[in-house]
C-alpha cells in the first residue's frame, strides 16, 4: 500500500484530507484520545497527545502527569494507560507512553 512518510518514520495510507487539517491545533484522533484520557484520569495535571504517524492516527505519543501514578512502578502506570485506551488501541499501529507524577 502506498503512503507518505510520517514524522514517526512509518507510512500512512494515502487518503484525502482537508486543508483545514493544517490549521487545527489537534487532529480528530488526537482530540479523541485526549478526551478518553481526561475521562479516565480526571486528576491528571497534564495530558499531551501527539499523532506521530503524519496525521493518519496509526501511532501516537502520549504524555500524562497524574497523581494516579503515585506509588506505582512505570510498568503499572503504562498498564493503566493501555487499559484506559483499550478500544482505541485496536485501531493503532503503535503507542509511545510517557507517564509522571506532579512535582511537589
């Protein structure tokens, strides 16, 4: 399948897109993933979702800072994020997760 190179190094299938895409602050996929994370982590002090697949929604980089991660090992923190995004992950190629707790 032909595609175009993405910032993450992969390829996205060619698809039509609107010029409006370039003027929005978040892609539809980024907004959807952000919305789900805000629902699942209401105590998060920061959530950043970036589509690193060139805008096609195949791969995301996620940064979450939340009190929910206190006293948890990194693997447990990442499992919490994976569980929160269990439905969304089904349509993704990959996911990069960065978690942290707020600094005192």
